[in-house]
């Protein structure tokens, strides 16, 4: 048994009490993640961060007294070790970009499934970027063209001609099955390539691949 092990400490911020209670209920059985506090606005969130030093903050964007964008800027400047995930509604594309530019490492839609929330928390805790799996094409392009740049300190990997081919097809929204058919290779081979591509890019899903490809000129929109 590893006595030095402790779960990832998380604070959630949202002005709806029922949402915060739901978050507690969802995470209470998780051994790897512990929700240590909750806040109802950005000011309270900053106070709790200064007092408790969580590993990860999951915060709503629109809140009274101080919104998520302003709170994220302060956390990122004063407590850069704390990783932030933005919580968003469907029609808040520009606000999501503002959150990422303010220092958030990823974002989730409010109706995201429990498994994706857990994956996102673990991902940003490990200093990788997380984009919600249901990221729209419009938002992907906004993120790729924004000031948000999670790749500053990541060494630029080399991609093989086959990987470049697959990246471009992923950007054109082809499924693994369709890519396999177009390239006359098995689905399993495509899946293997996709895993390697994600590993090299340090991303977790299709949205991450597309953002990376547009930002680095691999795919032009």
C-alpha cells in the first residue's frame, strides 16, 4: 500500500446549489478524486483556492459577483499550479475561448457524463488539455485560431506520411471505419495510428486532434 498516495483535490464553483450537490453525489464514491469544497461565485472560489490549494477547479463561466473568466485569470496568475476546467452551456462558444485564454486547461458541457468529467479532471491534473467530446466544428476553429496555446513547451513531434493522411481525414470528420476503407487498411490499424497520434499531440479525443492540426498547419480550413 502506498501511504503517500492521495486523491486529486477538486473544488467546484457554480451558482446553482442543486448542481453543486449533484457534483458531490457523483464524485463521492471516487477514490482517485475528492471534492474538498464548493463555491457559489468567483470571489468565493478564489478565497477557497487560497485557503485549500486544490489540484483542479471545475468552474461555471457565468456566475454572480465574479464570473468564471475573471476568477480563472486570477487563479492562473496567482496560483498557477491549480488547473482549471470551464463548465459551459451549449451556446457559449466565445465564452469558452475567453476561459481558455484566461488560463483554463479544458472545458466541459454541463450535461457531460460522469465518465468524461472524471477523465477531464485526471487529464488536466496531468497538465494535458481537455476538450469536451461534443465540441462543435465552429468551436474547434475558434479555439485553433485563438490566443490559447497549450503547446508552448511541448516539443514538436514528427508525424509519418500515413499519420498525416489519417490526421487530415479525422479533420474531415471521417470515422475510423471510413478511414480504413479509404486507405485500404484495417480498422485496428487506424485505431493504432490514432492512439499514436493522440499520444504525440498530448490530446485525448478528436477535438484535440483537430485543434492541434489546424494550429500547426497540418490541416487548413
